[in-house]
């Protein structure tokens, strides 16, 4: 206990939980320029995206046509969008399409840039840097440009676009989260809030954590560093707990902004400090300017951000690698059209069913050398033991007349439970009643220890399949096998499913 406490309270543990203690003492001022550039660039991406996502999270759908009062469910949303298509605001539509086109063009321009080289002329390098920065901060560039256009029209008293309107300045007051809410027709208590959240109460934290881990692993492999999933969980949990005191929305990792951070050349987590500073300065001084941001421009930002996540190539990859994995993919995809949490839960449930089916139906390979050798290709646990025993009854005891001796190769069995022990006991008794010899080989020490302590009558085991064959047929038996057959005693080749 004392050693555990010492490890928990050590400075090394503190460094793991507060990573700034590890990297700040070794920080190089040569990194400062790149960290500032990356932080500011990400900040210029965060602010317009946050405004856009806030529209989705808390305000009525108004998602590029300027339509109002559109339901959130996908099918109803599509229906009412086309039903009310005549009410489309031309200004919002034109501006939204132009903003979308600009975002796509800026992204394409950045991708077409040549690799940086000091041998290029100075003018080429300057132009390349300008295009690179503009393409990286394209969300902010497009939103600012659209806001200027909207301001020009508003100053001429021409209300062509639906605007964001007044935005609260600064941070909300630091206070306990509200555990009830007052509505016009009464008060919603905490238990009713939980009921309204429904499955999202579990799905949102789960998806947020899984997304963060996936993003962290992807960039860790690219940039040659390791991540600590426990630390990721602590960081996300702490951020959301502290954020709740400032009326924050749930936060998690972002693939798009992490990609921007990486592509801009960030050198340390100090880039996040610069990003936070940009966001705080925007809240403190720029919120009056948010009034003129057109909602159509924010809709274009959302569409372009989300479209990059939708990758049809995954379908071809799944079809080529394992067709069965397409089933949970499609179920999740189609389920999310109705409600995202239902689609995610349906995909998780179906993936669990497939996983449990594979566990309960392990692959069995059989070879016949006069003695039948049965090799289990995966673990043996309580969902699988009944299936394995049934297969041995049907394919060995009933198929052969008279039945052959059997060797059960347990090389791939790494653990067993009480139900498995009972299943093997019944299997041995059945073979004894049929007067058929059943031997076991290649038990791992841990498994053998459990079986020995269970004191199963009639259990006979050998260190190798070859030793079991020699016990049945004599020491010269394996020497009489063809050279092509001998390797089959040690490998899976030649076994038939």
C-alpha cells in the first residue's frame, strides 16, 4: 500500500497528469513563432465554427436557404425543406452558395501549393505563404468577407440576409450549472432534464472520448509520439466539468482543427494557449461585429466542415477487407438520419452481436492422420464451449464408424472459466462412454493449472500434438508420416474447416 501511495503522489505521476510540467522546462523559444502562428490560425478557425455550431446546438434551424421552423429530424427536415422551398430567401441562397464555392476553392488552392523551398524566388515564397495562410484560415476569411458584404447592404437599409444578431459579450458568469429551467408553462426539474437527454446522456460522453482518442492516435502516429488514454479522459472530463460552470457546450477533440494545428507546424501544446487567447479576445472585443455575420455564411462553414468527414472510400475499403463490417456501418449511417444517438447505439449493438457471435462460434479445424486432430483457432469460453462440444459430437463421434481417436489441440486457448471446465468434463465422459480415446495437447500453463485443480477424471494431456500421436501409435509413428504431412502437426496448413 505504501508503494502504491508513493507512486500516486510522485512527481512523475504529477507530470503525467499535468503535462505542462514536463514540456515547459524544456521549451525552446525557436518554437514560439510556429506555436503562435498555429495558435492564431486555429483561433481564426475556431471562432466562426463555434458560431456556426452554436446555431445547431441552441437555436432554430435556419442549417443555407434562409428557411425557418424546419424540424430537426432528417426525414422531416428534407420534407419541409422541399415543401417550403418557395419561401427561400434569394439573398441567403446566393450568399451561401458563393461562400461554399469560396471555401472549396481556397481548400483546393492550398492543396495545389508546391512544397516549400528556400530556392524559390522571394516573391513566390511570399505569395505561397499568403495562399497557405488564407487557405488554412479560410473559414475566418469567408465569414469576415460575408460580414462586410452584409454590413454594406444593412448600411443602405437593404435587409438582404438573415444575420446572427446580438451576441453576448465576454464570458458568462461563473456559477453552478442550472439544475432546473423555467418555461412559460412551468418549471422543468432535474429528473425531467435527464429524461429529455435520453440516450444522449451516455452517447455524448462516449462518442466525445472515442473521437478524441481516435484523433490523438492518428496524429501521434504521424508525428512520432505516444498518447495516454487515461490522461485524455481526465483532460476532457476536467474541461467539461469546468466548462459547465461557464454554461459551456460539451467539448471534445476536433479532427479538422487538429489537422490545421499540425499542418501549420505547431511545436508544442503552447499553440493551444495562443488559440485560447484569440477566442477570449474575440469574446471581449469582437462580439459587436458578430451581429453582421450572415447565417448563410455560417451554414456554408458547417457544410464544408462536415462534408470532409463523409468519405465514401470507406465503403469500398470495408467491402474489400471484410464485408460483414459494412452491416453496422450502414445501420449506424441510416439510423443517424432519424436521430444521431439512435444510429450510434444501433451500430454499437450490432457490432456487439457480431463480436459475441464470433466468440460463441470459434473456428475449428480438423485433420485426419488415422487419429483425428482438432485444433481450436481462438479462445474457449462459456459462450463457445457448447458449440465446440456439439461439433466434436457431430463431426467426430457420429461421422466416423467406428469413431477415431481424437486429439484436441488447445494451443490458442489462453483462458477458461468454470463453465468451460464443466463442458470439458462432460465431453470426456461422453467419449469414455463411446469408448473413444480423447487426448489434449498444447495446454498453456495457466489453463493446465485450472484443469488440474478441477480434478477432471480421465483428463490426459501432452505437451505437443506430436507427443500425443506417439503415445497412441508408438514412437516411430510420426517418422512414418510423409515429409509433406509432418509440418501439419505444428502449423495450421492443411487443416480443413
